């Protein structure tokens, strides 16, 4: 994957993060029992398993919107334009996802992780498969104008971001929830083993 010149590092930086997410998830959850995977630090807080499943399910919910942006760019013949600099909203949204969180954000219902008990092997497989789907979208985006192609959020048609910015946002979102899962494991009383 070539390196696009943009302020977030282009598609290559997003690809590195999505590959890292798969490895880090194994490091976070691979040695846990199912009890540890589902341990919550407090009522209303997410477990390690829920943090990882949220990454998988929220990305999968956004894939149709990403696919539409890619398809439109191809139909219109929008080819790569560099360097890419995104607007304030894209920069602010992506920055707001970076860990450690500076403020709490409410998760939209369609992105909530499952509440039932999770199994470690299922969580890791689901997350890995979701990241593989996302990496495929990155490959499909190669050569396209990732600033002109717009992703319309599945939550609200008013929430729109350039494709490249949205992929950077998802990469930052991965970092945020991997950090959250690390914090769960660092909580006194964590029942992981």
C-alpha cells in the first residue's frame, strides 16, 4: 500500500493501525479466561471483551457507508490528489478519539457491544475478521481521492467525513478502545486469570 501524503499518514498509517489492532487484541485478551474477558470494573462500564467487540461491530456497521463512498469515487473517476489536508471538523473528530480520552462520549445504540457473556476465541476471531474487511476497503481505496469521497455516517446523514479522514478516525477509535481495554486490565481487583 503506498503512502499518501496527508496529515494522518494516509491509508498506510490506517493499515498499520488495523494490523496492530489484531495483534494488540491477542495480547490483551489471548491469555484471559472467559471470566476475565467479561469482568467489568463497575456497573455500566465495559469489559475487555466488550471493548474489543465494540471495535468489530461498530466498524461492520459503518462498512456500507464506506463502500458507498468508494463506489462513488470510482464512478466519478475521483483519483488521488495530494497533499491532503482535512477540514477542522475531521481533524477535531479524529483527535477527539485519541487516547487517553479527554472527555467521555456516549456510544450510539447501534454501536453498543453485546451484553451477554463473550468467549475469548469468538471475540478475537470476530475482531480479526472485521479488521480484515476494513483492510480490504483500504486496498479498494488505493488511488482514489480520499478527501473528495465522503462517508455518510450510519448514525446521522448530517455526520459526514472524507473517506481518508473517516479511516483515520476509525484508526484513532481503535487506539481509544484498546487503551480502554488496557485500563480495565489495570483496574485493582481485575479478575483476569
